[in-house]
C-alpha cells in the first residue's frame, strides 16, 4: 500500500507543477479518500482548459477563410425582401481566433441585413471562433424603388477585421422596380411592359371590367397569390414577346419549382376571355376555368400558349367553354388538362405532354361529366370534347382517363391524334376515334430537364395530321406556335410544333 500511495502522490505532484503550483504533499493528504482526489483533479482540469480558451492566436498571418468570395442575389423586386442566403467564416487554426469586428461597409445606409450567430446587426465586435470551427453568416436584402425597368446593381461588402487583417465578402443584388398589386380589386385597365407587375396577396378583376395585358409584360406572383377574374382577361402576347405569368423568386434555383403561387382563376360567368402567346408556369393550377360554386361556366379562347410545370393541373376546366389552338400543356403533378363536370371543349394542334419527375398516378388528360366534392356529386353535360391533330403523351402507361356518369351527355372525339392509351381501348370506333396513331412514341426532342416538345427528325408522326383541320381555322393554324407554316410539305404534323427540316 505504501508503494501505491507514493506513486499516486508523485502523479499529483507532477500535475501541480504543470499547473503552476508547488504544494508539498503531507501524510494526511495521502490518506484522503480517492473520490476527493478525483473531485479536486476535475476542478483543476476545468480551470486549466478555461485558461487555455484565452490563448487567442494574435499572429497577423493567421487569416480567416470564407466559403465564398461573393454572395449574389438575382433580380430582387423593390420593397419586397429577398430570400436568405448564407455563407461561412472558417477558423482553420489550432487556437481560438477573435474577430475584432464584423460589419457592413456601407453602414447604416446599406440595403443588406446580416444575422451573425443569431444576432441581427450591421456591426458586431469581438466575435470568438473556436479552433477548427466556423461561423454562419445569413444575408438578406430589401431594395427601394428606382423608377426604372432596368435592373440596378446594389453592391456592399461584409468586412472582417482580425489581428489587423481586413478581409471581405462582396454582396451584390440586382434590383427591379415593379408595379405592386397588393390585394387589390381592379377595374378596366391596361398593363404594359414598362416594368414588371408583382401580385402580392392576390388580386381580383372586378365584374363587368376587363384587364388587358400587352406583349412582353411580365406578371410575378408572391407565394400563395392568385389572379381572380370575375370580369374579363385579354392577353395580347406575341411570339417574340410573350406575356409571362410566374412566381416572384427569380433565383435560378426557383426556375422550375412548382406550387410557388396559386394560379389564374376565371370565375364562372367570366366571358370573352382571350389569351394569346402567354406562358403560365410554377403554380398549383396554372389556369382554372370556371368554378363549381357558380353555374354557367367561363368562356376562353387560348392560342399559342404554354402552361407548364404546375403541381396539380395545367388547365382545370369546370363546366366551361374553351377553344384552344397551337398550345402546349406540359408537366403537372396530376393533369396537364382536366375537363370536369361537362362543358364544351375544342383543342386543335395542341400538345399534352406529362413527364412529371416524381410518381404520378393520374393520366395526363381526364374527361368527365361529373365531380364529387365532399358527399355531393355534381353532374354536367359534356356536350363536346374534340381533339384535332393533337398529341397526348407522357411517361405513364395510360395518359387518357374517362369518367362517365349515366343520365348526362358524355361526348368526345379524337381526330388524327397521337394517343398513349390503354391497349384494351377500342380506337377503331369512328364515333370517338378517327385515324388514331395509338401508342406510337412521337419522339420529342427532349423529355428530361430541358424539356423540348418539338418533334425529333426521326419522329414517326411527322406529316400524320389532317390538312382539313388546319383549313378550318386558317387564321390560327396556318402556322404553328413558332410561326412555321404547316402547309409546306405533305401534311401537317400533329401537336403544337411543325417539324421544320434544315
């Protein structure tokens, strides 16, 4: 036992010397209980390491590192804050680093906001970063109106001063002034492309009034916003200057994310709606035509337009009247086009293509003379649903669905169409099918990422359309959505695009 105690005493003597103490060990100390040694040892150990934290590196060569040298915000709408971006400050050294100050170079005049380790400030001092650790910096920006349609570059920098070193990260944002429509009920007016429109908290076109939107105008919608139309909507886009309806986050990461706004709703009773060369994307329902709460449906003429990448449906029509020419309805979580509770519909040279990237159980196109909401089933006469020179295709095994309730009309016809349809369906019945290309892949140019629904040069459906359908509406169908003539070869191609050989 004597030897054991002597060894233990020696160990404590060594520790005390290292800690800067020199205490003689007396016999009664050796006889203390073992738990007392451990407690005292732990206290001194804690003191030792707490003192070590104060050993900050002060060498001017010890610089910080950053996860980026520039934080870039794409176009940010004035008065509306940006998304939050982040970056890291790294201490790559083996000792603590004390950052004397972190601040925005433009001080109180800056348009940017920082959050540094949970503290919102334009300047903060004496920030400690442990060895081999990092610090999160979050950045936001809100810009003032600049009364111009051209993006304005806003530049600042976040500056770090450490051991006399001055380092920075550039902050860059491009500001865009907008016409702000915030929860407004509007009467007859015209929107031009002098600067974009931002719809915040939805809007309503009042009954008996018309909203006219001219070529090149861009309408952006904040999350959860809707364009409600009780009056009329007239969209006058052109091939080179379409009218754009989309979400208000313009960072590239948001380019193809659906459900970022609710969509456009034409209430039942809204007539004389005319949309030409529009692009509607990234909504829940891109374009709803009619609503079940009101009878009479809505009336719409839709030409040379694209409705794409909507989480539920591209077009959702309830007991309404639609005529569509040279349109693309593509990529929806459920339906590119849903015809519900009857109505009258005509689609000429339209492409319905659904390559939704996640699992999808529903067909691209659904035809129905009924709809059930809660415990109530609503019925409506489907007086007409005609598809001429159209393509209905996608990545499901069947892309056409039918829901027919007895007692009301259920009329449909596919004329010179390319259909992906259940093999068991009898497409030789000329009352409903005429010259159908059944389950023949049209071979679009691209069905992945950069979607391009023009026909590839090896497409088996080239020249399989019917010229008499084109001649029914020469003003709309002599050319395709890209203004290529349809009557320059043997026959027109089905779908919105005419294959143009070099």
